[in-house]
C-alpha cells in the first residue's frame, strides 16, 4: 500500500558548528582552549572535560570520538594534542577540516616545528590563527594558506614604538605612494630602495 516513511528528528542546520578548540600538552594540561558556547560554563567544568577527553584519546590512533554527547576530532604531534569539538550531530568532515587547517597553519607559521616550546613562544600567532579559522563557533576559513597570509597581515599592524626605523620609513613610503596614486599624481621614486 503506502511505503513506510521514517520522519527524521534532525535539528535545523546551523552555522555554529564548533563548540571548542583545544590544545593540550602530553600530560593533558591546557595550553590553549577556546569555548564557543556554554556547554561547559565554568573553568572547573572545562578542565574536567579536558581531562576526560585527554584520558580517552591520548593512547588511541583514531581521529574521531564521541564523548559526553559531543563529536571530537583530534590529532597529536610530538608533545601536543589538538582537538576540535562539535555537537553529536555535527559533520565530522567539517570539524576535521577545521582541525587540519589549524594544524597546517601552525605548521607553516612555526616552520614545521609544531611542538610545545615553539607554540608557547608564538601564542599570539596561535590566537590570531584560531580567530581567522573560527569566530563564535562559525567556520570562517579552511585554507591554511589564507590563514597564514591574514595572520601575517595582522602582524604588520605593529605600533610605531615597536618598529625599527626602516619599517617606519617603508610604511610612510607606502602610505605616501597610496595617497599620491589615489589623488591622480604619478609616483616618482625619490628614496633609495631599502
């Protein structure tokens, strides 16, 4: 008669796919953690979740786990463990794309030296990279080349007090070139090329 129809109770699609990005060391201690919702509102709950996630994943070779009703994708390298957390119904491939983008971006920024000491020395780059990849739980970028490029551009916005004289002169030269060009004047090179 009528074919059997199964009604799915899937949730509405959402752009908010990432619940957390975590980096732990080989002892399970937090080096970096950014939570994008209130699944774990207190630091105590976050640390307990991180301890649980590390104990379940640090000795396995798989890349995906379901823990506490959440999908966790992870990767380890030398003395670091990288985690991207999403809801239980989240697409693992999207979460894995975020994880791979983060790892590959850091690998390029740290010149393939992705280990604890190098990461701690370059935390500002890590913060910028994560902010370029995920914002408020929404995936913005999955191309590591674009992330590294944008992080490098943000790094150029250093206050004048922290720049060398050559950097300040080059910045002024670029500004003047842009100003004269936009006003319709031809730019003549007066300063020597540094």
